[in-house]
């Protein structure tokens, strides 16, 4: 029974973004911060597995989408895909953090992307699997660059429809996988930074 409970706890932790590092700031300290900017840096060794990004790069070059997987292996394609993913991450974090970081002290949020895996349609039909993203997030003083806090490795997931039926429903009813994944990442970080209190 104890082993089963431990397994369930570990699974719950995995599905909730693997938040294991405590936030050192109190709620009043967090609320004193003011979001001035969000930037994303991509680790040179980062895994960037995003089929829609590959196809967007092929289209930008006027090349056929069926060649996108091979084209994505070039340094230029990696830069293009990293920029597109970074823009999504920045937009999601700004949306989630602006209402939370609305104090007086200007801060900058710096994300270092370690892994981005948007599961392909073929994989979801054949074997399934969620979309995943791992990154470190730091908050620094916007004026001096002094570190304020760091979350060294946040992992977030977005559920993906599996099998033919699930994949079709996913495509018809839900937002694009990259948007769901980056939004989940931003929401996970917001909740780590300032956990929402349950209603009375």
C-alpha cells in the first residue's frame, strides 16, 4: 500500500511540472516585483523537436514541407525554430506574470530552454505521449542584474490526444500543441512563484 501511494505521489509530481525546488521568496516579496522584460536563451545542447516549427522554416524558404525534417538539421533552421519557440514562451510568461508581478521593483525574467518536445501526429497515433518542455527560469533585478531567485529545472507537459480518434479531436477542439505547452509552462511557473490560495 505504501509503495502504491509513493508511486502515485511521484506520478502526480511528474504531471504537475516536477516542481521540487522551493520558492525562497514570501508572497509579499513576490508582489513587490514588477515585470519589466522576459527573455529566452536556448541552450546550445537543447533538444528542439517541433514539427510545426520545422515546416514553418521550410515554408519560409519556399521549400516543400515534406523536406522539413531534413532541412531542420541546419544551423539556420535551428535558429529559426528557436526564435519561434522563444516568442511563444515570452508571450505566455508575460500573460501569466504581469498580473502577479505588478509591484514597484523592476525585474527581468530569463528563461534558458533545455528541451522542447512537441509530439508528432504519427507518434501520438502509434504510441502516444505528451508534449514536454524543460527550462531553467531566473529572475534578476532589471537595473543591476543582481539575481533574485532561480528555478533551475522546471519540466512541464501538455496532454496530447492519442490514437486516430484522440488526435482528430485534439486538432479540432484544442489550441495548437506549442501554445498549450508554453501556456502550461508559464502557468506552472506562476503557481510556483505565487501559489494560488484556495477559495474560502
